[in-house]
């Protein structure tokens, strides 16, 4: 560092990032200026200096920099403490490259740190497409707003029909991208509004969109200035992706609290259960450096506040009645006590202490309590007593002993017994660096999915109610009757990119064993915790859709920050829903334009949330009208709470439930009649009722023109309609039904095979065989105190005696009544 603790920040602006051959990021173009940064400089002062040298408004820009010897991950400067860390981390180099990135552009570059409920046995139809009635939209006109350079311009809605920049679809093949980048389309999908952008697609991939889609224009970018309402504080921070960090620098690994500053993100954030919420809250407080106290601390609701005098920081979370997850409902983020600077006294919980000690004992099992006291204070700033750490160490040793006993004894025994009764099932037990993973895919599930289910898999984590020690990852499908059908699951210790890749690679191998075609598969997930990168890594060429429910909840949370009434917010939410369910580019653009008439920032937020992953107009896979990944919530009640204490008991509870479900559904379908399953037959009747008033004109034997609410072309040879409902849902649309009625064809002959009763029978044709001697093994035997370590032979026991210690005991002889000896050594004559 230079004299006086100053680092030279080389600020760069106006260029763009490109991906290097090794996955690193390279900044090209733009201009650069040098700014002196001292450790005591505030972020506002630094922004003022940068604004002066570049002559630009930096209010809506993000400041990012690379750590030394790491050009893969950009670090964000969002507060004064982050600026101090930059100075500390770049002290040896005496200079740092700082990049000014617009927050819209930031979505395609930066690596982030970061629905329907169906009861068991029911179908998964509640997350399907729902057509909403059109309402009158609220628009704003003749408003003044600031353009990109800060100048005030006049906006007039009469100019809406003027030519605008467009977004086109091309057929560029997606190149393999580094896993540290958030956006799969970081080279083609530029979110710099006012320029052309392109959605890259997989060449040769099966698409449900017509070929003419590549020539259509998307009016996603608007050059007409309207009122800019700055209530989307995150600056197009739409739908955060997953946190994928490869080989973090030594500066970060030495200070784990750097990752905890934003572990609590705000209203709407979900946690598995109340224990998970308390654990994350403790980490957040330690990372921020403040102390909180509980106002309410119950299993269904928790309210906390900062203990600082008059501090306004407050948080309330409660259990959601929809999916039983713990959700943050209210949060006041600002600290008025000044205790958020990271220097305050930390307050640890017993659960947090046990977790930290377990991590340290896994690295070095010989650590003593006094060593742990020192390391915990150095790493986390938490000062604990010897007795506190000693008790935490005892609990940690018991849990480590239990997990190792289960991994080395219980799980191998269960795996062997399961393969004996069901040899065609696929199981895998892995333990790497104390990371236990157990993969299970029963033969009945794999056979049922490969022969009777649609090529659509839902990926999600099942929240557990009583433990945070494990995470249950699930891959589920839907059968011909829209019922949830589990395919595979895995018990892991944490939900992250590495474990998702491991799970998906095992699933890929299991499907290949059954000769299942992998190129036409579609996955539906929330795209978080590494899933957005894990899916294309394990299933190259597949299609990955994002859960609309999660994106919608974030959008609603952003709308609550604005000045709009509830009616206007509901109108924008309906437009968002229509944009997701739009079958054509024109309908998608119309919905986005309706939102843009109210708020340009809201429309930009939606565009930045990767609509190519959630809108039917842009998505290249086939979701069969499913938009949410939350159908896996049916597994919430499959595992009794008392079974969550053990991996084996939890997996066996799932086995028993799946065995009962398969048998119950096999019995129920024996009374069904007709070619289609009951739920699909009901949908078919709805389409048939709409086709009565349509007019059909014949063009050829297979091509027909249908009039009614528009002109549509039906091609019976390709099973297509220009409305695209037939291609997206797998069921003939009302236009195709009108053609069938005209020429005397059967509706059922043109339905997908995945909706037929024959496919349902194939799905549940195999059974899961019971394990006869499960009750003979005591799985609770490991939950005992580990045996004490024997004393080594090279250190014999010795009696500690201090020869310099003065004797304070006075011995008195009972015979002669003299001091200094006793009766046995008395020499007096009798």
C-alpha cells in the first residue's frame, strides 16, 4: 500500500466484459481514470470523485473490482465497509481495477452470492396455465423523466407507435460458458436497453415454436421516454441467480463472515423451517456485527429487533400456510444505532457454535477448547468462554460420531439390503471431504418415467421440518393424470452447485441405463442454489425453465416499494402472468408494453429476469402448461418428523410412501374408461365446448384455415396450429377441434400418447419390493456418546507434584501429641 494507506483505483467505464479461454473475465474498450482511495474514505465520497472525472451520473451504476489473482469473480462495492475491504485486499498491489457497470448491464455479467401446492396423492394441475380476463390498464402520459445522461425529456404516449429498437431471435449455438457467470447468454443477450439484443438458442434443438419465429421482431426495448419511478432499488435486480464460486481467494476463506452480509435478503425470502431461519439470522447478525433480541420466538412466528438504543432495525417472519416454509413478512433494514459496521459485539447461538466447531474438528480432530476459543474469535469476532466452547465441542463430537457411524455402518447395510430386494434400483453412497451424499432411484420410478411420463422433470429441494443437518433433493415428473410421480432423490448436507451437479449426473446415468433419450428433456426449477448452471452442465442440450411463482413473488415485492395502488399493482401482475402464458411474440410484447405504460423500470425488470426461461412465447422446450416447480411440495408430509433424525429412516420413509402410492394408483385406474385419463378428458371437453362457433375453410387435405377471434392455420400432418396452444400443451386446441368436427376426425387420435390411460398403466406397472428385516436393525444405536480416546503409550500417566509448594497441613501424633509425624512413625516409648 502506498504511503498514508492510499490505493490507486483505476476506474474504467464504457467498455464490456468478454469471457477468456480459461473462464476469466476480460474488460475491453472504454476509458480509464485514476482515483486515490484511502481506507477512511466513504463510498459517497468515492462516487463523487468518480462522477467528476468521468462527467457522468453514477447513481444507477454498480462499482465492482477483482481480487488479486482472481479474474473470474467480480466483487461488489455497496457500502463503506466494502470499500475498506477493497483497500485491504489490494494492499500488496497498491492499485485496484474498479469497473463502473450499469445495473441493467450488471445482470449479464455479475456472479451473485446468492407456486402451487399439491397434496399427496392429488394431481398437479394447480400450477397450470390460467387465462385471466383483460382489464382496463392504467397508463401515464405527458410526464417528465431523466434519460440515461440525466437530462430531462418530455414523454408523450402519442409516440408509442413510432419505430423502436427491436430484439430478434437468432439460431446461434450456446457456447460452453464458465460456471461463474450468472447469465447463460452473457455474450448474446445484452441488457443495455437502447441497443439491439438477441436471445441465443440451441441450434438443432427440438422447438415448439414455428420456424417463422426467428424472423419476428420483439419490441422489448423502448426508446420512448416515460416517467421513471425509482422504486426498484436494486436497479433491475430481477430474479437473482445462484452463487457459484470456484476456488475463492485466500482473503475470503480467512474471513468467512464476508459471505454472511447479505444472507438475509429481505421480504419474501423463504427458509425451510424456523430452525433454518434462526441459523441464517445468527450468521447475518455476526456478519453485520450487531446484536438482536427476540420479541416473539415461536415455532410458527419469530420477531426480532436490534438491541441498540432507538434502533429501527426489525424483522418479522412466520410460517407460510401455502407451503409450510418460513417466510420473511416484514423487515426494516436500516440501522440507526450505527451497529451495522461490523465492529459490534457478536452474539452466537448454540446451534451456530456446534456447526462451527464441527467444521473445525473435521479439519483437525485434536483441537482443544482453548484453541477453539482463539480461532473462533480470530475468524468470526465472537468471544466465548472456555466452558461454552467445551460444551459445544462435546455436542459436536457426538454429532460427528453419529454421522460417521451412520455413513460407515447404517447406510451401507441399508444399501445392501435394498439391492438384494430390488436389484434393478440404482443407489450411490458418496463421502468426500465430510460431505455425505446418498442417491436413490428405484427401478419402479425409472421404468415408470421412461415408459409412461412426459419428458419433463421438476427439480427442487424438499424442506424438512425438524432438522437442518440434511437437504433432500428431488427430481419428480407428472403422470398421464397430472399426478406427481417421484423419479429420484438424494440426501445431501447442503444445497449448492456441487451437490446439484452430482445429483443430476447420477440421474443422467440412471436414465441412460434405461435407454432414455436425453436430448428432448425439459427441466423446471427455481434456477437458484446452482441449478441454473448445474442443469446445462449435466444435461447438455436440454431445456431449462424457471419457476414462474418465484419470479412473480419477487416482482410483487418490488411493486410494494412503489407508489401504486393495489388495483394498479394487480393490473401489472396480471400483465406479467399474460406475458408468461403468451403463445406468440406479439402477445408477449403487448403485455410488456402495457406494463411499460405504467412503469418503465417495472418492464425493464421483467425483461432482465430472463423471459426466455419462463415465457411460452420465447421458451424453446415443452412444459405441457406447467409453470411452477412447487409440485414437489407434496413430499412435505411424506416424511414423519421423527424419521428426520437419520438418513436411513428418512429414505426408508420415502420408500414406504412411494410403495403405497404406486399400489393405490394402480388400483384406482382399473375402473377408468376411454382413451384419456380423467383429468385430461376434462380439459379436452373444455376445448371441445369452445369450437362450436368457429368457421373452418379447407386449403388442402391437411391444412385448414379457422376463423373466429382471428385467423389461424391448422396443419394436421404436423399436429400444429398457429395459435401454438396445440404444440405447447400436447392437446389439440379449439381450432383443431373445429377442423376435426368439419372432416369427421376423432379428437383422441391427435392427443399426445403421454395423456392416454395406456401410459398411466405403464407408469405404475412396476412395484417397489418391501425390505423384510428392517425392524431387526437398531438405527438409534449410533446416537450415543463416542468412546473416550485411549491414552497413548508414549505418554505415561504421572502424578503432578510441586516440590516448591509449602506444606500447610499440620500432622499431629495421637500417641505423643507432637506435630510432624503420626502414630505409625512415632518413636516415643510406650
